[in-house]
C-alpha cells in the first residue's frame, strides 16, 4: 500500500511536471518575452505554482495512470491535456492566456510625484511591470515605490 502511494506520487509529479513545463514555457515565450518582462523561468514557475493542489493532483494522476482499471482511458485523456498544454506554444494562444492571467488594464499609478496610467503586465516578487501606451513600452519599477491609485473606467 505504501509503495503504491509513493509510486503514485512520484509518477504523478513527473506527469504533472510535464504539463506544467509546457504550460509555463508557452507563457514565457509568448507573453513574458513579447512584453520584455525579464523574469527568470524558475521564479515564474515557482511563484505561480499552487502547491496545495499539486500534491493531491499528483497522487490522483499517478494512481489513475499506474494502478487504475481505467488507466488506458485516463492515458488518452492525459494525451489530450498534453496537447492543450502544448497549445500555449502557439503565439496567439500563449499571449492571450498570459493577458488573461496576469494583465490588469486601465490602472493608475503613482511613482514619486508622477502619476500615470498603464496596464499591469506582471506583479512579481520585487518588481512590477507596467505597459505604458503613451511610451509604447514596458516599464519595470520597484514594487515598494509604486502605488496603485485606482482603476480607470
């Protein structure tokens, strides 16, 4: 019984990691690189990973793929999910998914005595990345020095 649990967890982590890697590499290539957001892949991966869901999901996936009587059917579903995760490598899908997950439009910010409008592209550990339409570029600012005033309508 313990061997099955550990085996399920180990194999589930491998199978889930494949999905995560494909998903996040698509976001990195098509959203973060497009907007010139200089976040390391490992930091992006770790900061946006939900570890409370990862372990139970790994146990379920590992068990379903290795020990379940429905393993063949589950493997077919898993292959479909791999294809969906790989779809983030296609630029329009990866970019729009990144915008949906991370971008907040029509924000007002205050940096020192300057107030400006922009879209929050990514709110990282120490920096915030803001797209300024009037400058047509991404601005990287220290998170502690920028204050989000309000959302414009």
